[in-house]
């Protein structure tokens, strides 16, 4: 059973993908018996580059000299290109219109039933009665707007921010997805009270379902395509060979480590 479990968009997404995966990973804490996908070396390289890019942006937001960071980025062609695209975001772009109070890698935590719901923001800019969430993406392919709106990350991040700031109206919140491969095509997603209410109902309905589980083995996803990239597929007798993922689908998913990051609790 889960006791005071810190839910995040990643763990909720695991449950929506496959309840059995959630049970193995978070309830039973089962070690991963298989690699997630092939070609593993290139996927690991792109994921590592994505993490390095996030660190560069974090250090820039916190005041480290651009020249020093640029030297660090120059060690890899892709990283240097992403960094240059980031630096080209000038005052005339959406970035120049962000509220002045900005914090990189900010963590917000709110009550979620008997648990907590946590969101870790690449950049959180607040002030002048508004707030903007910025998420830096290094995926090879940019999803369309409809897909981004349905992403659990979008729903969790905007909801947590609104819930943790009762004086901040949902329609004063925007979320920006900026793709390093498509630097001139940011996706800006405004929020409103209707979306906030829908997200609250949606998230709590899934929490209630998770808490109601009493089976020894939680249900496996009926969509076996999702098993191709699951580290537990051999335990579920759904294959032992790693799936071959398209490299343009590689996405950095930085999990929350509350032992290392200051938390703003509500």
C-alpha cells in the first residue's frame, strides 16, 4: 500500500500507461529487469545532452557568465546548437515578456488526498499578478498543440501552481513549451478556471482509482505497444528484447529528488 506517497506527473503517467507498471515500480519497488529500448547508447547520449542543457539554462538563470557556459556547451555539436538557439531568445520574444522574478528548477508540493502532488518546473516566472511556467524541450520532434494540451505534465504543472497560489487566478497562468530544435516555434498554453476544474476532477479520479486497488496483480495495459519500451515487460511475459524507439521521441524526464532540491510546500 502507498503511504504518504509523493505523486508526480511521471508516476501518474506510469499508472495511466499501465497500472501493473505503477504497481511494480512504486508499490513493490521492483528492480528493472530489462533495458527500456534500443539503440540504447544513442538514446542515453541524447538524454544526457538534454540533462546537460537543462543544467546550462539553470546556471544561466542563476547568474553564471554566458562565456563560461558557452565553453561548457561547445564540447558537443547538438548541445552547442541548442545553447546557441537558447541565447538567441531576445527581449522581443516571449522570453523578454516573462515576469521578472524567476526561479529555475523550482519545486511545488500540494496536498493530494492523503499524499502529495509534486511538480518540478524548469523555470517558474512570477510577478505583476501573473505566472509563466517554462519547460525546455530537447526532443527531436515537436508535438502538436492538441497533444501538448493533453499531456499529463501540462495538466499537473498548471494545476499545482494554481492550487498552491490561491490568490493567483488560473487565467493568470501560462505554460510555455520551448523546443531547442524549433526555437522560433514556442507553444504557449493559457490556463483558465474551466481547465483548472477539469484537471482537479481528472487527477483526483485517478487517485481514487489507485487507492482502491486491492488486487495482488494490478491490470496490465491492453495496449501491448506500450510494453515495447517498458522495463518490466519480461516479468509480464510480454517480450524480453528491448523495443527500438525512434530517436526523435527521446525526451528528458527529470524526476523530482526532494533530498536535493528546496521545496516550496503548500
